[in-house]
C-alpha cells in the first residue's frame, strides 16, 4: 500500500509531534484519526480541524479503519499498546513511529508484531521546546532531517513507503541508518546536547542570570526547557551510547581546561579554528 490521498491515517499519541504529523497529512487530503488518553487534546484537535475523528481510548472500530498507523508514544507505552491492540489492525498494513531511541524498542515491537503487519521505524529530527497538540506546527519539518531505521525484517517496499512519508511531510533530507547507527548518532547530536543544556542551567544557582545574559547563553540553553518524563526515559533506554558521547565531551572539556590552565593560547586558537571549520558545514 502506497500513500494514496483519502486514506485513513491513525495517529496514536496526539502531542506536539503527533499533532504536527496530523496537520501536515490532513492538509494534503488524508482522513486523520487520533487516539490520545488526554481528552482535552482530542477535543482541541477536533475543534481546530487538526483531525477528523478522535478517541481517548483504543477504540477497536477506529483502529480497524486505519490504512496506516503512526505512533507518537513514550517507548514503554508503545510496546504495551501494540501487545494490547494489534489484533485490530487491518491485514497487511504498515506502521511507523517517531520514537527517539531505536535499539531498545524496534526489535521488541517487530518480535511481537503479527506477521501480516510491518513496522518500519523512523525518527523525525524536528521539534520545539514546547509540548502538546496546541503547539503543533508542521513547518518544523521543512528544513529538518528524517531518518528511517530498518532491520533485516523490513522489506524494501516498506523502507520506500516510510521514505515517502518523510517526503510527504516536507522533510529536507531523508537518511537510512540501522537502529544501532541511529542510537550512536542520536546520543551525540540530540541527547548529549540536552545533557549539556541541562548541566548549564543546573550548575549555577543565580536567579538573576536572566537579567545579564546575552543571546549565546539563550541559544545554548533553549532546549533545557525539557520534558523530564520523556527525556529521562530516552536517556536511560540509550544509556551506553549516551555515556560514550558524554565521555567524548568530558575529555574535550579537560583538554580545553588544561590549555587554559597552561596559558596555551596557540592550542586554544587551533581548537577554535577546528570548531569553526566543522561548524561551517551546518551553515550551507
């Protein structure tokens, strides 16, 4: 099954990301259904024309109508939901997700999933430092990256189906990584950056910093406004890759600290020149 307009797309988990998917897909002609345990989220989405139908529990008749399902749930909730409700899936449908870690989730889902349903995992590298469907905005996809993370259980058809979803949503660049490659990469470019932002905000107790700070501190700590429930779960589920990336960063900090302590101006300048050279790739 390809992505044909007028299909019924079910989104399970109607927060920031689920709501942004809903807005993007509804705008181009899909019938969007949603399930979320928060009644206010469903009501808001209905009243603001983000979805066509919604339920606060796993309504079997709604699930049976779905031609494809997108999961935007906490990892442990995602696994339980599949165990409890996969019996209602149409035969032969494909499902995907937005989960921020893969190795700890993908294999469990694929192992328990019915043989006639294919789960092709993906991760939209987009977001905002706010939560909830009321803050959803599909424009966050337009200059962002989208990663498909297949395993040996996935068919080439499903991989292309998932890549097509990324194109429909408007992502700028679509990549394919293994779950393990994804988790190593995400440990550095996403989770480590959140660790650094949290550490910056937590290491100095001065409520007047806001009165003195400039844009550099605001930029570095924007993501410190963090969903502690979600991110603590993601950190722990990707523990070993994240610890490796934290060690890399700590070692680099020690190098810079030693250079500063030893008045090594040339060493500091070389480090800054290297960072400027590498950052230039992001400016293109």
